[in-house]
């Protein structure tokens, strides 16, 4: 049994609350992107480079995404075990945002002097709500690696897959997709992973700070739903629930060093929230950790439950 963590997007965010979306790619920059393909095709791409798709939602070009999760879904008509994600560096050149169906330049952006077309997340054009990029000239794309799904034994003996990416130093001038730093005095949507037993107590009485952790005492959260859905790690996924909240972060300190002098004492120095971007044990980067000292800064919006996927 596999599980998905669906989230309803058909609600209005409270005034001043920031939604986590991918920032628009900036013209003239280079970015890490991903292309999903099958094992048979990956060898020819590695040998000869990418070829333009003759047609698609954005017309002719090479279709990519900065979102590994989206790329790992393709090709849709292949089993996950037969899929491979090609990791690339893209010099995007001049970028055009195509943010609604029927845009006048939807398939003719290159004829109007653009090198890359970008579909923003959650604009209604991509069914999954994830971003999409289309690059006209394959010569703008440099292959730097491949990512294969790892077999993971689920309870009951069935096989699931995880897409694990090794971390590495980025070439000069290449932008990595990370969460933007939490800014003081803003309000954000965040997530907290817990189990069914605890969720009712939290909904009734509010959050209780953890006595200790990587950032010391406080309530641990993330703006990344995927990260929150992994907790508690010692519980089966079917027993997990994610609580969706809005957080008035107050005064924020960024903990960018593992041995930062305020690593666990930040609240003693008049900070309300600590923010850290860390690497997991597998080397995967971009997983953030947020610790809020005062639970009264946190307001519950909703709960998100996993749905079984056959």
C-alpha cells in the first residue's frame, strides 16, 4: 500500500500569509532542472543529447522541471521501476512566464524572442499543480547526472520507491531550488507531522513545545508538506497526520552553521523563531527545520491525512 498526501488548494490564505511556491526563473541565470524518462531512452539522451518534443502544452521544446517530484512521475505510462530522472544544468536565456491556458504566446514564445517558457505552480495549466519549463534549444542543457528510484520495503512486503538525490557542490552561477529564508515579522503557512493519537490533543489544547531538539526547546515545523509527512518516523504512514497551521514568526534567526553559538539559546537573545536549512543523512539538501518558541504564535488551519493509493 502506498500513500499520497493531498492538500486542498481551494481556500483563500489569511491576509499576509505566504504560500510556498517555486520562484520564477530569472532570465540570464542557470538552474538545476530534471527530466523524467525511461531506462531505454536515457541511454540515447546521454549519448546524443536531448531532442525537442514536436508538440506539447507549450509547443516545441525540451520539457523539464525544477521539481524532482514532478519529473519522477514521467513517463506516466511506465512503471516507476522503469523510470529515470536526468539531472541537468540549464542556461535559461530569456524567460517567458505562461501563466494561464490560452495565453497568446503559449506555443509561440520562441518566435517572439524567448528561450525558455515557464508555467508557474498552481496556475491551473498542469493537473498536478507543479511547475513546468520548456527550453527551445537543447544546447542550453548540460547533463550532470541521473537519479534512479530506490526500492523500499513497505509493511506487508510490497515494494515502494524513493527518489534519492546525492548532494554536491553546485557549479558557479547555478541556482539550487531551496526554500527562501524565513523573514521576520511575516506570517507563513507551515506543517507539523504527528500521529492520530496526538492530533486530537493538539487540536483541543494547542501545541506543547518539545523540551529539546536540534534547535533546542520549541515547536518544530516546516513549510515543506513532504518533510512534515515523514513524522513521526517510528509510526506507519497510515498512522500519521499533518497539521496545517499559520505562524506569526516574530523575530527570526537563521542558524546556518551546525555549531552556531545560538544553536539552542536563540530565544535567550530575543528571537521568537529559529530557521535552519539542513542536509539529511542521505545527503539530500533543501530540507528546512523551523522551531517556534511560543505555541501562541501558531494557529491551526486544517489537518491533512494520507490517502491509500492502490
